[in-house]
C-alpha cells in the first residue's frame, strides 16, 4: 500500500510503498477512505513533540473494515468506521470512572518488543504514530480505536469526527457541560475551534464569541454559529469580550495551543467561569490562575480529545450531521490526494483555511 512517511522531523513526508501485517486477535484492518490534516500531526512533523522515526502520521480518519482479528466483537468486515487516537481499554481506573479519553491501558497500545505492524519491502520497521497512522491506504488498529457508523454518512465528512469535532464538540458537551444560555468564547477558529462553535450553537449557548486573527476564519465562525467575532490581535481584544459580556464569559475555550491564547482564556472569564485548554501547547508552557481568579471561583482545565466517550459520542455526532444540526461541510476547505499531503500542510501553516482532507 501507499503511505506518507515522516523520515525525520522537519522534513517533508515521503510517499512510499509499505507492507501492513495481518490483524492480531483484537485488531482491525481498515481501508482508509478519508483523513483530515490536523495541527496535531504538524506538531510531530515539525518536531515540537517527539515521536519514534520513521513513522506514518495521520489520525483523523474514516474508512471501511477489510478484516478483523479472531477476538474482535465491536466491528465486522464491511462496516464504515471512524478512528480515534484515544483508544480505551475498558477496565482501568479512568475507563471505569467514565474518563475514557484519559485511558493509558497498555493492551490498546503498541509495546516495546511487539511484532512490527508496518514495514518497508526490505523489512525495516516503520512506527505507527499514535497507534493509527492514517496517512496510508490501510490502517491496522485496535478495535477500541474505531467505532462503526451509519453508512449514510459521507466518509470525507466522517473523518473530521475522528479528532477535530470529537475534540471541539466534546469540549462543549462533555468537559464544559454547557448550560443553555451561557456565554462561550472560542479562541482559535481552526477545525477544533469551529467544531466547538458549532456545538455551542447546538447546545443553546446564549452568545458565542469567535476570537481569531484571520478575517476569513472569523467569517467561517459566523456561518457555523458565532454571534460575535473579535480580532485576537487587537490590543483590547480581551477588554472587548469582557465589555460585551458585561463581566466575562462562562466558558473560554483555547483551541490554538499558544501561551498568549491560553492566558487570554483565563483573562476573559467571569466570576465562576471555566477556561478549557484544548490546543497542544509547547511543552515548556504553563497556564495558571492568580489569587484573585481563585477567590472569584474561576477554574482551569484541560480536555484531551474533548474528554469523549467515543463509542457513544461519535454515533450521536453522525446523527447530528445527518439531521442537519452539525455543519461539517463548511469546515472542509479542500479535498486533496495523498500525493498532495505536503502542500496541504503548507496551506495549514498559512493559517487562512480550515480543514484539508485527503480522499483515497
């Protein structure tokens, strides 16, 4: 099969032939049909986050099951599925207390010494990034890293549910537990931020404020449900938000992964408000609350992958799309081929568009 390989951080991906192993007992072989380009991939590609090399990136994907291992019970050949990097074991402390996105269960992840899943023709091992490696014509993943969906769902739109929408919408529905009428500010209007804005509209937010430096993205946010838009680079951006909300927002969602945007999320909270950081911050960043913030009952939280309950949440998101509530069409800026993956990441670095999706 063809796959996009990251040989070394900071270098372009290389399209090459890769061999994929047969499914193990709890593994699923999927014919990849679509995969979104996510900023999280770019963090690894550019070297901001470490990973074993060489590897095949990609994690926001949808496809059709080709074959399953002997113990797989959750999906079957022919099922349409969406993948998820937050695979769950089902029996650890986090799973049994309803925090599946925090699962670190070893039985869903590659262990040192495991047989190689991806290799070159000469037998050299290629690592699976985040145990998925979706920039490839096929994926071999744990059964708890995918979920079957309604076959009426277009797979190019379904791919976005694997990360951007699960993270952004999950933050609203799961981490924030937004109450209808509450005010939300979303800082960063990429795929994750736009999904959070759309979900805030679905959840009945009273006011949804999009904060981004790029006019095109602020315009997209308005289409997806933002009631207001603020230029993140304006000197008085935070003051504008506090003024228009008469004291600050109930929920501030950081969807960029930058120190300045995380600090702004805390700054624009009203008394008792919650800042939720979704972006992959530089590893040396620290975000905090001051003494007066704490006295005012403000809260700060992370929400990896939107604190999703993937097998339950994802079919519901599919239903939202099929009923016309969730707007995934607006988030997709372009559809590209695997050969155009490097150009797609160059577009992402430019910052003006939302999501590029590889269609196989």
